[in-house]
């Protein structure tokens, strides 16, 4: 598991969903998939599970979906004055002009330490292309999901027992350190700003979810979720 008491499968699904919406926009996963995941998440924290499910199901409502899509473009993609909240760790940790600075280099080093490659693939939208830096929140969430997926699957078959332990312990240790030493340093402040700039219930709610999710550990339920 990524952290004591938190099942790796829940971590995979949670960080994977957050990665996908920060990279590609609001996502209404199938009701079957949602129910299957939330059944397990409810055992971990029922309040979080119910809140997350309500936010995903908001996307069934046309006006809510349109508002969420508009927020995604205005607050997360296009630097629109008064709306845009940059989803890059370096901006929050190195200053407004810090993109591709020391924080970006440290994040990239974490990826390399875990043996995962980051590729600067341009993303197209509204007639323009941009490259998401390694410290984009969506990329960072995908990184944790990838590590947790490796941990959930266990080590490769065969080999000495101590070698298998080393293989399975490494992704958990890297992910735990990345969450505690990096994500927790900037995501709560970023999420608070996003909640203030977003107009849709979906993104205001998801900002609270991601702030709580990075705080999730064995000491108790996540903090900061609305009632």
C-alpha cells in the first residue's frame, strides 16, 4: 500500500481519476465503475465516498456539465485573467515565474528515481498546443497512481524473497515520500484558490476532494471536506 492503512486499489482509482480530470477535463465514469470503486472507498471513509459520488453524478445534469467544462478551460487551461489558477507545483513553490524551475527539476528526478519516463507530448485545444510540464498536477497524480498500481499488483513472480520485498517496497516508499514531501506542500493552497475562482459545483467540490485526498493517511479521515 502507498501509506499504512490505505488500500493500494483505492489510491490507484482516486489518483487516476484526479489525474484524468486535471489533464483532460470533467469525467463522468460509468455508474458501474463508480459504484464498484466507491463500495471499497466507503469502507475507508464514507463521507468522502458519498461526496465524491455526488460530484461525479452532477455531470449528468446538462447545465452542471457545461459549467464544469467552462471552468476547466478558464481556470485550468487558458490563462484567463481573474480565472486561471496555474496547476503547476513550481508556480506555488518557486514563485509566479518559477515554471520549469527547481521544483520542476526535483519532480522530474522523482520520476526518474521510480524508473518512470516523462514525455513532453503536446496537447491540442482551441487551435493551440501546449506542453504540460512534469509538475502539472495531473501528471503528478498520474505518477502516484502508477506507483500504487505497481504496489497493488505486487512484485514479479519468482526470485528470492528479499528481492521481491525490495521491488514491492520501492514504489510504496517513493509514493509516500512524494505525497508527504511534495503534494502536501502545495496542493492545499492551490485547491483553495481554485475553489474561489471556479463557478461550477463540480470544480469547487473537486478542489476540496484533492486537498483532502493528499492528506489521507492512517491517522483518521481526510480534513476539509464540506458537509
